[in-house]
C-alpha cells in the first residue's frame, strides 16, 4: 500500500536537505504524539492503553476545533482531545471502535464514521451515545480478497455528488491458494482478485460501481476544489514513478493486471487485447488507446519515492498562500509535496513542488483542521522512512510569514507562465540565465520503475515580467507533449533580494495549449 517495500532505496534529494532548515520559518511542525524510536513498533504483547498506545495512523478525520479521530492500522479508532494546543501538553485519548481489519481511511459522514477494511466499506455508529461504537454495518463489498498481503484497500473519500470512493491495491505475484481466488482475462492472461487495481465508488444508495482501472498501490484519494476525484500511485512494476491521476469513468492508468476484471459485469473498460511493453511512455499512449496519462508525475527521489494521501487546502488563506491547491504525502522521505493543477483541452495537468520535509516519520494521512492547520498522520509500518519516529501524529501550522515560492505554473503555446507568492526583482527574473529547463519521459514496461529517458536541455529564449511583478512568461524552445519539464529558477530573487525557498518544480506537459 502506501508502505514502500523493504528493499526501497532510502534517499533524500540534495535540494531538500539544502532548504529544510528554512521551511520551519513558514510552516512549523508541532508534535502531538510520536514513538520514541525510528524503528520500534508495537511489541508482541501490546495492549491498547493511552499510556503506551502505538499511534500508527492509517486514517485521520478532523471532528471539530478540539478533537480528531484516528484509525490505527491494527484495527481501532481513537478520539484525541486538546490536539490544537501549542504545545499539546494535555492530549486525552478515548477508544471509540475496535476489531477492524486494517482500516486504511476514515471519514465522518451523515452522523457516522466510515472506514474501508480489507473486504468492505463499513459504517460505524455510537447509537446509545456512550462514547463507544456499537453498530458496525456493511455499506459495500464485492471486491476480491485472496489473502495476499499486498491487497490493501483505501478510503473512503467523498465526492461532490455524495459518492464514497475506494481504491484497491494489486496483489503481487499471486501463487498457490491466492491464485485460486482470482478472476482472469483469458486474452491478456492476467489473474487478480476481483476489481483489484480499480477505483470504485459507492452511491448514496449503496451501489458499488467500478469506475477506472490500472492502479498499483493507490494509497491516496482526494477531491480538488471542483470536486473531481484523484488518486496517487507509487512506483513499481508498470509504474515508472509516483503519480497523480484524475479518476473518471472508463479511464485506464498504468497497471494492466487490473484488466483481469475487464470482462466482469459492470466494467466500463472493454476491448483491450494487447498491452505494449518496453516503449517510451508517449509512444505507449499512442499505441494503447485506453491508456490515460497521469495529471502529474513526481520524478523519483527528486519529488518523493512513495506518494500517499491527498489533501485540498480549503482554508481560504489560513494555511498560507496556496488555497485551492493539493498537498500529497510522501512515505519514504517523510515529507509533503504541493500540486498545482490546470485543465488544457479538457484534461488535467500541472506541476508539483517541494513543500515541507523533516516530518517525524512516513506521512500516510493528512486532514485540515478548523483553524486551517494541517494534521499529519504518520506510520512507517517497519519499512524504511526518514524521521526520528516510526509512527505518530503531528500538526503543520503556518507562521503567518509568506514564503517566496513559485505559486503556480501555467502551460503556454510557447513556454510557461510562472506566478510567485511575492513580487520579484525584475532584473533577476528577466535574466534568462536565472532559469534552467530540461525535459524527460519514462519507459512503460513491466519492470519495477523507470529511469528518466530521452532527456533534453531546453533553451529559455526570453523572460518577460508582468507589470505587477508577480509573474513571468518564459518563452521556451523545444516543448514536448507527454514529457515532464523540470523548471529550476534558482537565480530569481524577490524585491528584497531573497531566493526562492524551493527553486525546483516539475510540470507534466500532457498537452501544449493551442
């Protein structure tokens, strides 16, 4: 799931380490609870108690301006009170629910709590108001469970129409008893548990509907400001690097083993008879009609190694200058990235940026507090991640000081427009030497991940600063569709002569505007 395999390389990019000490000037980390060891997890004789609770956060939901609800991966839901205090010296814990099977999400909706267990979406209610759940109802089920460890199920998240969304991991290398519990596609020869690798929605009436396929480890789900649904995926076989995708009916993303369910009743995907293997990604998109590119690629190690949760900043400015943008958690590097999206020719594409590093452990879940701050649920599940702890709950709070950042990047027919959070120094921003651009793509293949291929340095022909000094238009020679374009603006200064906090950004240019 969100947990990267034990053999994943643990690394942090040079650019992240260089700026980490400055990030706290703008977004301060407040630790609510954390383990005392980067490797210690729950002991074999663990018993739930507030004084030694292993808060391995797998679901997170803000309740009000005092409390949050936290699901932990061993199958419980806890309420934490006094979590907004700074410092949080009097946090109180109350166990609400138990006996769940690895809940990997949490949502308060219509007076109840919803979580996705391995085999079902469950509605949990306290009917007698004694503070403990006493009713557990199955809302939806019907996806396959072979027993393989990698068959994680995530969610739910709510869309603009009141549907609940769930995403399902692929099982890896199924054999023996696991294989006997699969469905198969005889033409492609793939075997998986039913609907494994799919995004599913559950209607308000409780109907489970398969929507889109091609997922490997889709541990993050979230809506953007328009209410459209997205998921994040993690590098692996068929998945070149971490990615962010717009979920919509009939879309196929990358992992073809999900097509084992293509002929199941209700499938919106049909007619795939061949999957290309070993092609540059732009060529694969041209040959594979159903393949839809991600809205954003996260270049491996440069922009994380294992993407997780998705959070929309709905604070209206209480969390700084990025209202309406998405934040994406990062497991291995214990950090968070920021995403700006736009539509070109009706499809989403956009840019990712570093945002905040040096969390205490792997970032798995995020939710926005009533004051605009960000609660961050942590657990590394014993797999490799940076940080001083193996699990916990932290809060990111904006200090009120605006960082000098590239706020948005818009694609243009002949380049890009960069907008900034502060006015720029015209001299530095109009100097083409202040920018370095290059582009690359990936291989679409069954091998684990992909190197950056077909790399090319790009020439900035001109840089024109707007009259308000808040944006610059870069005319760039050599733009390529379906390529990632790295933009480094390390010599741009603001009016006070300050450099960008994060000078690197990566724009996924699926389509060049007309």
